[in-house]
C-alpha cells in the first residue's frame, strides 16, 4: 500500500505527485498508454499572467519562480522563453479593450498600449486597417510543456514513486480508512487519493460516491499552417484580439492557429471539427495579409471548467482522504507548480485554501 494514489497522469497529476513524493510514497494511475495524451499534450504552451480570473492569475504568478528556475536536474533546457502577446481591439470593442488593458497594467510586467506602426514592427502581416488599437503584454512566455511534464514524472520516479500506465480506474471505494482503486493494471490502495483526472474528474468522483463539482469540458481547436515563404516568424508574439475570437503564434517553424472555440462536449479524446478550422482560417485571414492555402495538422483538446471559472483544488468536505485537483480550465500547465503544491498540502494535512476549495461551489449553490 502507498501513502497517496493519484488518478490522472497529465500535468495536474504529475505536479501533485512530484510534490507529494517529497514526503510519502506515490502511485500515479494513468488511463492511457502515455501520460499527457489529452489536454497536456495539446496545450497552447503559453505562460501568461494576464489570462484568467484573479485566482487563476494568482496561481500563475506563484508558479513563475519554479518555471523560471526549476530544481537542479529537473530539465535539460529552459522551461520558459520570451514570447509576448499582441492583443488587438476588434471593431466595436473599445470598452472591452479598455477593461483588458486596465487589468493587464496590474500584471508584474504591465501591458502597454502601442500604436499601429509599432504593432506592425512586432507582426508585419497585420492588416493596418484592422489594428485600431493594440496592446503588448510583454511578460508572456512560451513553456516547454513536454520538458515540464517529464520533469515532474521523472521526479516522482526518482523519489521512489510509481507511474502506472494503461491503468484506467474502474472502481474506487474506501474501507477502513483506505481508498482502493480497481484498474486495468491491477488494484492499488492508499489512505489518500488525488483526483486529477482532467475532463473525467467528475466521473472518477462518481466511482467513489463523491459529489461532482459540475465539470464542463470545452473543446478547443488548433492547427498548424505555414508562414509566408521566406518569412522568419520565429520572433513574432502571439497575436489575438481582446474578445478572444482567435489567436496565432509561432510554433516549430510554422504558425499555430486557433479560433479560440469553447464547445461543450462530454469527456472524450477530442477531435477537431472542420467548421472550427475553417472559422480559424477566416478570422486570421481577416486580421492579417496571410493567405492560408492548406492546414498542415489539426487537433483539439479539452479545457475543463466549473461555474465560477476557478480551479478546484483541495479536500472534499464529504469524503475523507479524497482530494480534488481539477477544473484547471486550460491554465493547468502554467499554474502547475502552485496548483501541485496546494494539492499536496491538502493531501498531506487536509488543509483547504478557500479560494480553490471544492466546498465553495456547493456553498454558492446553497446560497441561491
């Protein structure tokens, strides 16, 4: 028997296991053959202290020190590299632009408004007549998602933990103060279980007889296209609009494009929808002089959220030894160091951070 079971081997489960392995024995159970197959492996790979609601941004800021200077031997290359975000004002979006700019000015690296000429120096394919107003968010950085995820997993193993793949949980019950998980890779037991199952977190809770948190998986589409021939786009920032109707950013010699869709779907191995790809192409072509003749590769991932848009991290008030680490809402990679530490503290001591504790969701419902 181990001290901690973790359900889910994406970046959420991996970061929790990394920190828990400092103080106890860990078994991480991953349903797929390879950890990170779903949301982690399909991330936009951006660190941004400008995105998300205040609790999300607090987690991101608290994660910056670890990502900028991880422990010795954690990764062979830097986890963060400069990128920046250029956010444009769509027609009729003046009020929203002012709100986003005001919020961005409170970030550690404040957002600044720039004119059209400067915007074009950052991304010369923008259509001048579509710029209107623009702001630069200079503190945004690319994240090496694979290096981060593998660093967490290596750390679990180096500290004596187990990472068990092809181990989908089929049953989860608690007797005698011990949680027992029946999986496709055998039975595993521990006094404490961390539910880091991503879009499947409510399903895992159901197996355990635990009240769900109302998780909503949302599909997000992305695809790769070629930049114009002879163009070196590597230094371009991510480009988006303040209404979040599209974004594009350099990625491995190409441009990663998304229509920033958020389509509710059941938990699944998400696949891109041709219409969403076409919408992304149209929106980018309207904002730029790019002509996208072909899509090199398209995929989709899931961003799972709850009603208030804040991650759910902490002990379940009705289930001893059951800890949530869910609803990271597409921010899981950039918040993983801080989220993992909060989840580890909850698993070790039962401590609850009120901003993220699952009980807040039911308290809100009861007040309605």
